């Protein structure tokens, strides 16, 4: 991982040997997308997006790419988690095949986490692998999902259950696209920003505590610093453990509980980041009950999550056996081994550990953290 | 690639570094499957098969695995290409998730090419990758599809269009399972056997000419030699070019035309091997018209394909514009680049080359090789 400052722009490299790639971060980067994509483009270049993002950015991007001599063609999916499904994948693959995209082609994902995950997976399995580039337009996608090559779709039995590791060839983060992001999605993205503090960098957590109001007010410098620092940490972790044989799992802090919320309520009721926000507080509480962190740390994290505009109480998934329902969903988590749930816990501020916990203790945490019915 | 003889059994290794794996070939190997799988098994081991294969081999395999202390559980799919679809994949993934298979698990594919391709792809994308073993029960699967890690499903717009490279951990070929194979499927498998001659080993082609009657009569020694030699050649090619950046494409001899037949008639009307059989003759004829081989070679290959019990005339896909329809289907072939079809051609007996050809010449070949309407 390395960072090169260049005026208001910065380039971070994800060091993966022959598959290394750059993340370009800056304001107005959409206007430069053509120059970054041009060396990779060949024939028709599909730009996959959703209706909401299309209304905001598609016309401009197509214009920019056309000006650079790229034969860009849009594919517009329905917005929301429902597209991240077998049906959405089949439809997208059909459109890509209709465009006769071949193995030497380039597919562009323009949008948030759903579009990036779905498009990356389609690129990964179309003709057993086509190159793709990410142009993330949400905070969540810029600081997390567009980097690192995790792609996939949901299954009714679990979030992100079907997928592939398929690294992008390039990531272009235009901070200006955050200007039009709905407040709720900005907050959801802040959940993934916050997670990097407790698991890896308490200095960054302090910076977040000092700049949370600026971030929510979309202060350009604050957003630039947050996106850059998150991409740096993620690039560092992914370069060390691309396939999540160990270290990389720490990036799932809050996700084990959060995925259960998303699946249990039905995808799209809560945004992914909202589940992660409440999920981090549950994971911190579980860490506390295991004696790994103190109550002061949990309280501090809770304040930060709340200031990000995120829910701090988890939803009740089942009025009769809420803890049982959570455990059921969490048991299908991808980190589970032989039916044993593995949690990303905080082992002292700034350090994460992946381990199991007694069911009884997990039940206590669920009971303590869930909103009254 | 190496071969170790051990009585009637033989082990061939696919040399892929840390992902190297063995192909065990022999009579009665199903009874030894437990001892081979035991070191890889962990928790519940799903055995994916289809109804036809289940009737023949499932009970015995489950008994063998249970005797070796493996908690095997069957998943029975509908027979035929229809299962190799998005719907089949979604159903299979659901069953695997229901069994709470985790990333450290093992999935077993028991059956022909459809079951192996589908199960391997499901294993490749379930939780972004679970290990799997192949127990191929058809000649086609034993000599080709179970080895090399190409997995995938069909799309209405093209054969094997959606898939992944996901190598098995082990392949167990029981030659005894060929005893119950329908004659039509034995012939289909012989198409993939024959292909190794023209593209790589004319000595093997001569051996096939001498032993084709024995193979069709299911002579044990003849089948043992054919399966072993095909696995050796395939292992050698895959070890050199796992991801098909070059050499590996020669294994697709006959497949560009064959896939067009399969897709154009609707999957399952012709068996895959039948398309490959007629497709090899078209590719040979195209090679001849490009001056790469002589008419005697084409006639010789035609006799061998016919003796294998395979069709030697290709089907008419469209009464009005048959050649146009073939070209349309072939243009979506995975080897195509920028709309240009790339054919595996014979560049002198025993040597393959991948290249394009003028549309007009391809049309002539299609007109010459297709059955009258």
C-alpha cells in the first residue's frame, strides 16, 4: 500500500503483485474517469448502475467516456438490495452477453455497494472472468465495498452468501458524488468508516470524534481524509490477506450481528451500514462481557455511532425467541465453522480478534442491545 | 503430471503447486472413495448427484462413506442440462446453505459433466469458495470435465457462459461405473476421448483406431488405457495453462461448432459429446480449407467419429439462414475477441492452433457439413 498526493487528488495502491491496482481519490474524479479507463477499455464498455445513480451521474459519465473515445453503453438496474439476487445476476449477465462482452473486455460499476458487489460478481463469472472497474458513488462503497475484490449476491438464507473474490482493475472515487448522497446513506457509510478505528487505528477514531459533525455536514477536507484513510487501511489488510484466511476477517467487525439484522428483517429494510452500526455496538458489548474491553470504550463507541446518525438499538427479529432467531441467522455466517459462530471482537481498543463465544453470553448481549418490541 | 501404477489402479497428479490434486483411476474405486475423501471431510459432506446416477450408485457410495465415518448427505438434482442453469444453481446453493456447509467443508459431485460443472460452480461461489471432490460416472466426465477446474452453468444465450475456475481437491474415477452407462452416453464420451489425438497425440489416435470396437464393447483394459491417457494429457495441459491464457484453448477442439449446435437446438437435444463429435469434423474441414491438413486426415477423423457411434452430419439450426445462425451463436463463444470467432484448428495432425477464419469460408464449411433439412 502506498499513497501519492497530487494536489487535491491521491492514489492508493492495493499491493497484490500482478493484480495490484490503484484507487484514485479526489473531488471531480468522474470527469477524469475516461483518462483512467481508456488504457483498459476495449470494444463496448458496459456501465452498470441503478436508476437513482443514473439520474445523478450517468449522463455525465457517458459523456466523459465518449469524449475519451470509449464506446460506453449503460445497463440500468433497479435500485436496492433486491437487485443483488440470482434474478438480478441472471438479468445482468444476459445484458452483458447481449452486448457480446468478451474475456478481454471491461465492465464499469457506477454506484453504491449493491451495484459494485453485483457487477463485480457478474464480471467474475461471465465467461469465467472479465475485467471490471469500480466507480463508487456512496460513502460506504468508497471506504469499503469497492476495494478488495469481495463480490457477490444475497441468498434468502443469508447475506452475501454467493460470491467470488474478483479484484477490480481500478477504483475511481469522486468525493463530489457524496454531495448528492441522501443523509441516511451518508450515515450508513459512516458505520464502515467508524469500524476502522476500533479494529485498527484508535488515532483515526479520535480524529472521527473530532470531525463527525464536519463529516455529516459533508466538509470536503474531512470527507477526503476519511475516504483516504479508510482506503489505506483496507488496502493494507487486503494486500496481507486477500482471501480472508485470517487477518481480513477483522474488517467484518459488526457484520455478523448486522447481517442477521438485514436478513432477518428482509433485505433493504435497514441499510447495510445501519446493521453494521448497531452490530458494532453488540460486538463491543460481547467483547466487554468477555473481559476484552471496558464499559467506557463501549460507551465511547456508542456515542460515535449515535453522532453518525445511526441506530444504536438493534431490531427485534422475533417476538417469541429473538435471541434464538439472531443465533440462527448468525450460524450461517461465512465465518462460522462447524456450526460455531465466530465473532470479530475488540481485544483492547484498536485491536480486533476473531473468536467464538458461549451462546448464553451472546443471548445476554442480544437481550441487552435489542429495542423493546 | 506424473503417473503411478498400482495394480489395476493409477494415480495422475495435476501439478498446480499448492493446489495440486490427484486423479485416482481404476475399477471398483467407488468402494475406496471413503479412504480418499476421509482426510478432506469435515462435518456434513453433501453428495450432489442426479436421479439417474442416484439409482445406480448413490446408495453404495453413501454406505461406503458412512462406513468410513463420513457424515454424507445426498442432494439429488433433476437429470440433464436443464439443471445446469441459474435455477439449478440457486436450488443447489439453497440446499447447501440449509445443510450449513461452511468454508472448511467438502462437497462431493457424483455424476456426469452436468453434475460436476454445476456442483463445482456452486462450491466455487458458496461463501466465496468451498472445497469439492469429483466422482465422475460418465466417460465424458472421467476423460474431460471432472479434471481441470472449469465449472459453470449455461445461459440461454450460450453454453457454459457463466462459471468459474475452481479446482477440485480430488478426482476419483471408477471405471466400473462405465458398465451401466447408456450406449449413447458412452459414444458422447468417446468424442472427448478422440479429440486428444488430433490436437496432441497421433499415437493415441492410432491406438483409438485399433481399439474403438473394444472401447464400445466396454473392454476394461481398453477403457482403463483411454481414461488414463486422456487424464494425463489434460493434466499436462492444465498444469501449463490453468486459466486458458493460451495453450488450454486447444482442448476446445470441436467445441466452438458444438456449442452452437447445443445452444441452437436447445440444451439437451444433442448430448454435449455429440456436438463435439460433429463439431470436430467441421473444425477439421475448416482446417483443410485453410490448407492446414489434407483431405485424407479429415476422412480418417470422420471414420473414427462414425465408429464411435457419433453423428457425422451437423444439424440444421435455421432453414432460412443456417450459416448465419451458426455464426451468431459462435460469436458469443468464450474464445471470441472483439466479435471475431476464434477456432481451434488442426495445424497438421497432432498439433492444434487457435485462430480466426474468414466468415465466407466458415459459411462454406457449415453448408458442406450440415445435414439436409
